[in-house]
């Protein structure tokens, strides 16, 4: 049987999972504060725009969103398989296309800022 | 002389006679046991005094041969390693999960044996030496690198615990891949490329989703789950090397 | 003597309900739904930010309120669950051998928690929270 091509998706899953492990809790906390009406200073239009306008900020935002998306996509593919949805090829196409769309949109929006 | 403490033990055993039954059924036994006995001893007492037709595998009675794997109260255990003192009430004994039932508690292990053969679980020396040329030398540190994974007794409890094997019978499985890894890590071995052809496939390590049940039930602390993640890391590095480096992964 | 092996059926959808260890596994895996949803939220935030101050302001207003609080709380809980389960298994996937011994898992896990704490504090600092 031919060797698998899962490694590319798995490495994105692993990198994304590691990044999410370190960063997702604190980022979720920041958005929780926004939801509660106590948005931290960074969420002012001026501050967030300045961050996203900066080239380093762009790299960070792109890195975080992309890795989170591809991590979630691969893990969701496996989880749906575990929940009994066995049409793996179709599920894979749907989840990876969604992640790809999210990635492309992120680049497009970052270029507008 | 101290009296050996006795205990009446109730067993509910899954029976299956391929010549008579269309499907398995439970049968209850009640047998007097010593308090310090294991489930295997209780089965032997049943076979000796109540029902000689009960079929099951066992051999060493000390958790090194891997023969007596079965489900005890729904958990994969070596019956020689399942102490009666840890159980209350009726003890449910069934054949090892995820394998076809041959008869009573005897499973058809052919699938595992076949997969074991496919991963080439033996030394394929890097450089062949004649006897005259002497031994293959190895430092203690080189030994420790793979030693944990060499402890596998092929008992198949990990296959019984693995839900991915339950859902996809083609999955090569925890023990076979962990054993391939044991040889891949051996400094004397040069057969990694051959084994990768088998384990770096979609039914090889990539069917694994790191549930980790295999390591939880392993009686020899082999940690097959850890081995499989290490195989994933190594296989991923291979995948990139083959595509990015001029010489491939050589 | 005739052989007629019996194959026991396994539920493709409900197998994970049969044992606590499988339920724990599933709870770890479904964190991806919340991480993924959160990432999509970040994409939306970016889109609104690119649109301009008014669009961004109404977006921030829209993600306030009890429903959002519940949603973000769920993301936080599942993000934490992902983090702890991820750190705990890292020593198994990436063992560190020093001489004849292996570095005890607790040091690798401890180092991860330390990095996580520092990273979180750094983010909170730059966000203006601390």
C-alpha cells in the first residue's frame, strides 16, 4: 500500500495544536472580556488597526489564524470519523477547503489593512 | 497453621459453540476460590470441577507469555493478572474484544499474527557480519533507546482496547507498529525503509488518533501509544525530507 | 469439526459512550470545534477591522452580551482542556534521552506550563490588561 499523505495535514495539526495550547486560552480570555463589556485596550480600533497594519503584527495574525484553522480542520476530520461519519474523502475535502478559504480570506483582509 | 481464606466467586462467562450456537450466550458459574487467586485460577476451578467443556487459552500464569488475554468486566486483562480481590459481585468474563470468537474464550488471532509478520519484527542488520567477524556491539544507552518497546508479550490487549482497530479492522494496530518502532530504534538495524512501507500507510500509523487506550491496558508498560506518536513524528520528517531535500530521505 | 468464527458487532457511532476513557478522549477531540469556531471569529474580526471604524465598532457591540459570554466561556474551557491534555502527552511523543536515562515527563510538562504562563502574561501585557 502506498505511503500516506497524511503527514502534511498532521504536521499542521501538530503545529496548530501546540500554538493553540499556548495561546488559545489567553486569547479566548481577551474576547471573553470584550463579551462582558470590558474590552481591553488593544481592542480599540486605533490600537488593533495599528497592530494589524504593522508587518510583524500581520505575520503573527496570519500565523495564529492559519495554524488554528488547519489544526481544527484535521482534528475535525478525525473526530467526525470517530463519530461514525465514515466518508473520509468527502469530509477531508470539506474541512480542508474551509481551512484554505479561511487562510485566503485572512491574507486578503490583512492586505487591506 | 493459618487457614487459607476461601471465597465463593460468581462468574458470568460468554460461551460460544460454533457447532451448535448461532450466537454467543452467557453462562453462570459459582465456584469456591482462594482469596489470593486470579481470574484464571477461577476458570481452572470451573473447568476442573464444574464444566470441562469451557475453552480458553493460558500458559505461564505469570504475565509473560501473553496467552490468557480476555475481557474481565469489560476491560482487557490477562486473566492471570486479574486478582479476584479487586472484583466484587458477579465477574463477567468474555473473549478479547475486536477479534472473532473461535470458541468460548478463544479468539481468532490470525489478523494480529499476519500484521506482526508484515512489519518484519526482527533485526535486519545494517551491515551483515559473519560469525567470525564477531558480535554486533551496542552501548547501554543504545539499548535503552528501544528497550521499553521490546517488552511486548504480544498479548493483544492493546488491540482489544483500541477503538480505531474496532472500527477499521485493516489498521495494523498498536503492538505491531510499536514493535516495528523497536527495531527501527535499534542501532544494529538497517531495515527501517522496509518497515516504513508497511507502517507509514493510511492503515498503518495514520489510522491512529492517539486515543491512548492501548497504553492504559498494556500489562508490560510498553506504551505503544507513545511509540506510535514517535513513528508519526519520524514518518512526517521523512515525508518532508523526501520532498524537500535533493537526495530524498537518504 | 467445523469452524464458524463469530464477529461481535461494534457501534460506529456510540462506541465512545461505553467507557469513561473513550469519553475523555472524545472530550479532548471536540475541543477542535471551539478552536476552529474561534479562528473563524478571528477572521470575521479582521474583516470588520479592514472595513473601517464604524463596521468594527458595530462588530464589537454585536459580540457583547450573555450569549457571547457563554460562547467565549465555552471556547476558554475547551481551549484550556486542549492545553492541559496536549502538554500531558508531549513527553510520550517527544522523549528526551540523556545518556541511559530518559528525562522524566514532569520536567517536560512543567516547562510547557511555564512557557504557557509566560506567553499568557506577555499577551495580557500587550493587550493592556496588566
